[in-house]
């Protein structure tokens, strides 16, 4: 393969590849800044099919099924800025610290990713430089600019999770994921529970942490923003009507939360 030469390995995205960062409502007036690390599942042309089948790529290991449709709708309903990443998490996971094993996985759940095995440092660096960095630099720049303009900014990181993992069924419909924020996740959990028809995960199906996450610790916690992660079960948002229902529900809840947050907190 051409990737054996240093010059070729220096570049990942080329002609015919689209930029990694996708944005909706960049001028949105909502305090909520929405992010979607696992929004898309496209592959750079240079990586072929990563050595896996289309059916594997379209499973949850390739992206967060259904979240794109929820995120787009929420951005429009709330008039909120959404920043999303279009390439598959199997190319580089935008919610992992670069360098950890799951950043560029050679195995995801039980599926081997042959094209990720034994890659050079230079290819690793290219994936970071051309996909991970532009996405996170954009989020960082948007937060900088909002804070400079003294615009209230609350980070909401949107994800979806597989109904079964390693053979175990997951009962939750939705979960709030957090680590250090003691304000927003608590409010969100209260609202979700008072819906009455939901099995709500409190840091389930997993908790946010510095080692297993990137967006919340780096853009939420380190910047001192109110923040939460949200995980929606994928079978509930697999089609457009599910995405619409969940976006409506969450937009209604976040509109209520905005009213409840003290102005002092919103202005952080
Ligand atoms: Zn995700």
C-alpha cells in the first residue's frame, strides 16, 4: 500500500473526502452547546473499508446509531449550536484521549478492525491531526468566543448506546453521564424521572471519566462549564419518528432546565 511511504502517510484526507466537522445553527442563541462525537460513520477514502464489512460498520461499533437525527432536530428546536464529527469512531474515536488503546481500536466489542493493526506513528498522527484535532479545536474556539462575548454556555454531549452489550440487555431508555458537574446532571435526572414512562440511568450504562471520555472533561469540566452527557438507547431512535419524539422530549426538558438554572450559573 502507498501508506508505506512517509509522504503518503502524512496525509489522510484527500480529494473526495469531506471535512470532519459538521455544524448546525452556528449563530444559535441557546445557552446549550450541543456536541456529537460519534455522529457519522464515513471513512476516509484512503482507508478503504478498514477491513470490515458494511454491516459491521453500520453497527454501533462504527457510530452512535440514531443520534445524528436527534442532534439535528434538537439544535433546530432549541436554536442551539451543534458541533458534530462525521467520520467513524473506528478511524479515531473523538471521545477518547488520543493514545489510549480505544482511540484507534484494533478490536471493538468482538469485531477485529484489521486496518487499524500495526499502524505507524505517522498514520496515527495524521488521524489525530486531520479528524480529532479540527473537531476539538472547533469546539474549543466556539467556547472561547462565547465566553469572550459573555454568552451563557452549557455543554451537552449527545450519544447513543447499544441495547445489548456483550450479551447483556440494558434496561435504561436514557442515561445522564457525568463526573464533576453536580448541577446540570442532577436537574436533568429529575426531569427525566418525572416524565414517568422512562427507565433512567444515573451514570448508566456507564459513567463519564477522564480516561474513558474526552469531550466532557476537556470542554466541560476543564472550562468550568455546566455540562452533561446524554446516552439514548439506540433501538428507540433507530428511525425518524423515534428521533423526532426524543428530540421533542429533550428540547422540552432543556427549555425547562434553562428556565430553572440561576442566571449566575448560566453565565459561568
Ligand atoms: Zn457515543
